[in-house]
C-alpha cells in the first residue's frame, strides 16, 4: 500500500496529564473572527452588479470564510474530506440492522476510492483522507487511491449501557488527533475541510449526544438510522435513555458527553472542528452525525461555532435542531441522509460558483449603472 504523506501526531502513547495540557493549550489559541475581513467581504458583495443578497446563504458563507481566514480574498481551491472510521460497543444492544464488519468493509472501500463520498469528492475536486481511529474488525486488503491513516485508539468503544464509551484519556487522544489533522492539512495548503464518518451504530451515539446537548428526550431526537423497524427504533431510544440515566453526562462539558455516550469517530470530528477554530480553517458540517460532533465541540468551547459552515439539513429528527442550536444556516435542503461527508461535499461546488461571482463579477460602478440600495 502506498503510504500517505499525511502524518498527524500519534497521541496514543501520551499520558492523560500530557493530553490535558495539550488540550488546554489548543483552546487557549482560539482567536475571534477577523471583523475587518468580514466587513471587506460584505462590502465587496454589496458592490457586485446583482440584486443585494441574491445568492443567499452562499454569500453569507463566503463572507464568513473571509472572517475565519482573516483574508477578504477568499481561496478555497484546495479542498479535503476528512473521514473518521470507528465502531461502537453499544451495537451489542440490537440498535442496528448490520454488524461491525460493515465498518471495516466501507473503510477499506474509502482507500480504494469506491465509496459514494469518494466518487463525489473526485467530482468536487476534494482529496480524501480516511482515518481508522477505532474500527473493530481487521480491514483486509486496502487500496492506494486514498491511503489509510492508522490512529486506532481501541477496537471500538465500550457499550455505554454498561460503562462509559471511552475513558477521558481515550477521548482526549481522539479529539487531539482530529485537531492535529487540521494542522497538518493546513501546512499542506488545504483551505477548506469537509467532515465525514463511518461507523455502524453511530446514529445511536449521535442521538445520545443530541439528547444531552439539546436537553431533549431521546424519543424526540432519535431516528431509524439505516432502516430500523418501529420496534428497532423503540429499542434504540430505550438504549439511549438507559445510557444517559446511567452516566448523567454534563451538557456543559463536551468532553464528558463524548466520553460517556459518544464514539471515537465523533470525538475525532469534534477535534476537527476545534482544529478549524485554532488554525483558522473553515470546516463544513455534513449531516446529523457531523452536526452532533460539532455540537460537542461547541460544548467544549463556544467560540468553535464561528469556524463552522453547515452544508445541509439531515433527514434525521435532530438534524434541524442541532444546526439551529449551533446558529448555522444550511445551504442545501435535499433530504440527504447518506453520511460519509456526502452532504458537505455537495456544498463545495456551490461555494466555488458563489466565489466565482464574488471574484469576477463586475461592480455597479464598472457597468456605470445605479447600485441597488438596501430597503
């Protein structure tokens, strides 16, 4: 297998005390959005020869990217999809239709470029980086198109109806891995990231996160995932209630929630959102699972919300509620629920088209016509 040249720090040998110190240092490095860059981008949009605000949320996204990066001259040419792959011990409770061998199979497919997200990424001009952060089964033969980054912390989480899904040390290692992926990608010149995941059972862990962070009953925020029956859905909801009642995760502490009822993939993604805020790289939320991880990141530090962009509204029950809680406006409403970063990838061409207008469209003064005025 061709070895990837993307080598984030391996945090697995670190002690919990070392990880805590690194985590605290990262949070201390988050800076506010660049107000001057935001205003300059907004001013540019106001002069483009078209009706004011007529590209809607896409205009807002480009303006926010300027503020995130500190540059009104927005550049998102080099794109990446970051895919965290991991299994979840809670599948022992019968919350899924399929077994954990599927996680391994799809993870291997990522490396071969054969998944839905890989095909969409190629069309969108994005490079794909799959990371094994906790896959339970052996992956078998891997491909060379998108080489695997191996950072397996454990072969799947523990069953959260019996014990915490992860130790705090494991959770910190996963979060820091996600953040460091952003550092390395920025050093490689990547300017915008899409988030994706693969893990049988992760709609259960994501629903548990949503229930805690939204202060909602699991019955309100839990869906059928990949095709559960009504009976299966009831079982899934009961399992989530049991886990939350057992561990009583602290909604004000994103790490605590991730550790008790989350997963390695969610923790890794939360780290990507943290890294986006630290290294000033815009990170695109995919669907429900990615939004749950984004919410956990926001519960770690509220400033992280400023460096996120929503792609679409997931068909899962909590999709809309999570984005609203995060203060994010999705550009796409298409009933997507595939995961793997597919919704985030679908936003990339729309952003490219909006940026083409932002960069190249004539201004009113250049065309010698009267400007639109705000009403």
